[in-house]
């Protein structure tokens, strides 16, 4: 059974119109345990809405989302979200922010050890006692990612987490994310990752598969498998194979429904 299954999902927002605003509809796809899947599409096509529904923050108007054989009905510790903005607590240190989500579910000694492991994993050794205002944007997103991983989720959901970063930092964070997910997937439990982005290069570089959404109401227009070696380094972006994938995604986004 697939780790994550989205079945005929529609998401609707109530408005003054009788039918409301339909963000996406008839969305169906499977994601196997340990897969990294990116979702791309035009603004307003329901990408982020679907991510929120997988996290249990939004209810579906139709269809259902199934994780590990159980229907998603609300937030749970088996999922963790990384938002576009770091949203860190300014009064907490790096370690304090990382620990926050798992404080009620882990013993202090276990939590301290896990947080220190995550500091090393995301490359923030020496910054444990720093506060958010003392960190660069890229470092803040590293803390945000570590905080999500601290709850030891089965599914990691990321909503354009690198969009506010400069080009050089963004590329570095892409490499780091692939590395971090790869490390997490060396154990018995594998981490399933769903990543929403507008950046086609980013989608091809990160993902095992890219789901291309149509314009609103969004649906899966095509499921594109990215057959490039893993781990990936930035130089792969200069290859013909990489550019062919990017061009294919761009063509799909330009096609009329």
C-alpha cells in the first residue's frame, strides 16, 4: 500500500458566491514511502491548499486523504509542515525552537539528544544558543526544517520554503534538503516528502516525481518521473537531461486544459 494516497479530493473555500471558490478538484495520486514528490502549477491552482489538507489543517469538500491506511481527519504527529516563512519564536534559541514541537511527546534527555543531533544534521553547530534575529534567512529555514524533523514525522510537507532566499542560498538549501532527506531515509523508517514550488529547476533538482497541476480548479495534469542520479549536485542543472525536464514541465504549464 502507498504511504500516502489522495483520492478524488476537492477543496472549496466559502465565498459570497453560491458555489464558493473551488481551489482544486478530482485530485488523485499515490506517494510511496520514502518518495520525494514536488507539486508545481500556476498561482491559485490549489497546491498549497492540498498541502494543508494533507497536514489536516484544511478539510476536503470531496474525496479523502489516506496516510498509512488511516484517513486524515486533522493534524497529527505523523506529519510536519515547513512554511514559506520560518515563523520561529524570537524569544527561543535555536535549540529551544527545534525542541518546541516535540516537548510534550518526548522525555527531556531524549529531546535534548534529538535536538543536538538535528543541529548537526542541518549544519548549525556553534549556533545552538543563538536567537532568530542573529541568524540569516537560510539559517532560520534550517532551524525551521530541524523543528519539523524533531517530531520524527512520516511525512514532511514543505510550502515554498526557499522562495524568500537569495539564489546562492537557495541552491545551497536545495542540496542540503536532499542530503538531509537522504540521511533520514537510511534507517528503517523512511521519510515521505511533498514539496510545493513555483520554481521548475528546484522541482526537477529535488524530486523523484513532479506533479503538474492545471489552472484552478487544480487537478493533476501529468505525473513526471525524474530519472536523474541521486544524490544530486548543482552541476546536474547544466546538463541536457536536466534542461529537458525543465522544458517539459514548462510546456505542460503553458498548455491549455
